[in-house]
């Protein structure tokens, strides 16, 4: 296919490559995307409504339980062929919105987490990192006794400054950015591929569905991460 060849040539010729990933990146590993309907136990909850400080304040046990369930899931899953292809790009900066560690598991070395991690719970009051395996629903902070919260970025919260700065700088300097499996509706993360495009870089998109990022992409490949990435990263 012509656009596959074009994407492969752009990637092969890139000097400063960035890969920007969203929930679709991990879908084929068995992690549900954000805007998919939730399954099973959580089917009656809206993921967007649970990922807020207000939800945690109103029902800490519910929100903590949801993240515990996702942490267990994330522990069981393995990187897919898309993560593995990206890990072959040894010099790329990987900017992810995902809170799993599948890029690291696949061997990517330079991973920036814009929305935090499932594996870094911290105190909701003093920010002290929580002890691994602390018990409670949610556990109480060892230093101040306040509830421990997941180490992720909820709606209305600022992104970690160091991660955002690193991401913006890498995107601004990139000659090629590959955006994979993100609906491109959550800001400021959705700015990242737009920064590359504005600075004159080339944006390649891999996603089975149309997204608001379509207009800024030089090449869009309508397929899945595990299906397409191994064909364009050679
Ligand atoms: C496949 C596939 C396969 C399927 N292969 N692809 C400007 C305009 C409008 C609103 C705002 C704005 N600026 C800020 C806002 C408010 C808000 C926001 O953006 N709201 C919009 C929804 C309207 N943003 C915020 O609140 C942010 N904070 C902020 O702005 O703070 C300001 C501030 C400054 C200073 C002090 C205080 C405050 C924070 C946003 C945090 C987002 N957090 C979440 C939860 C993280 C923790 C967790 O995981 O629980 O991040 S929400 C959720 O969305 C999660 C994701 O990272 C994020 C993005 O979702 P993603 O990855 O794109 O997933 P999906 O499901 O949407 O899409 C999947 C895609 O994959 C689809 O396209 C599929 O087709 C595709 N796909 N299978 C490849 N196999
Ligand atoms: Zn504390």
C-alpha cells in the first residue's frame, strides 16, 4: 500500500523522532480504551466520571477500587507487536498518555508519562509516595494519615510540569511524530502532535477511526497499533 511505504520512508529518514501514544496503543494487549464502554464489574460507570478529584472525594473506595482493578489488569498484560516495534526506535522519545508500563516492558528507554502511572500511588494531602502493598480502601498515608490516591492525572488537574516540558520540547524539535491510538480530545496532551505540525514537522497517524487530529497529519493509516506499526517501523 502506497501510504504504508510513504510512512516507512519518512520514519526511516527521520533524525528526531517522537512517538505519541494513547489508549488504543494498549488495546491489543487487552487494556480497554478510555472511550470504549467499560466491561464487566465496571460497566455501569463512566470512565470519564471516575477520573476526577470530585469522584475520589465523593467516594474514595469506589475510585480506589477501580484503579486497583486496572492496576491488577495492567500487571497481567504484555506489550503487543506495536510496543515492540516502537522499542526498536532506540533514539525516539516516546510520549504516552497511558498509565500502564507497556512501553517500558517492551524496552523503550525514553518514555515520558503525561498522565502519571498506575504504579505510583501517593498521599492525597502531603504527596508522600505510598508503601507498596499498603492495605486499605484506600490505604492511609504513613506520614500524615490522609487517604492515598492513584498517581495519575485527573480532569481539572495540572500535568506534571517536567513531563509536559520535556514532551513539548521533543515535539517542537521533531522532524517526524507518529501519533498512535488517541482520540485527540483531551488537552493539553492533544497539543503535542499539533506542536510538531506547527513547527513544520511531519505527523503520521495510526488509528482505526477518524480523529480531530486528521487535518494536521501528512499520512493517516487506518489500522491498529499492532497491525500497522510493525509494517512501517522496519
Ligand atoms: C486504536 C485501537 C487499536 C482503538 N490500535 N488505535 C482545552 C479545551 C477543552 C477542554 C480543556 C482544554 N484544556 C483543558 C481542558 C479540560 C480537560 C479536557 O481536555 N477535557 C476534554 C475532555 C474536553 N483537561 C484537563 O482537565 C487536563 N488538565 C488541565 O487542563 O489542567 C489545567 C490546570 C492547569 C493548572 C492547574 C490546574 C489545572 C487533565 C487531563 C487529564 C486526563 N486524564 C485521563 C485519566 C488518566 C488516569 C487514568 O487512566 O485513569 O487520561 S482521562 C483519559 O483520556 C486518560 C487518557 O490518557 C486520556 C486520553 O484518552 P485517549 O488515550 O485518547 O483514549 P480514547 O479512549 O479517548 O481513544 C482511544 C483511541 O484509540 C481512539 O481514537 C480509537 O479509535 C483508537 N483505537 N483501538 C490503535 N487497536
Ligand atoms: Zn500524607
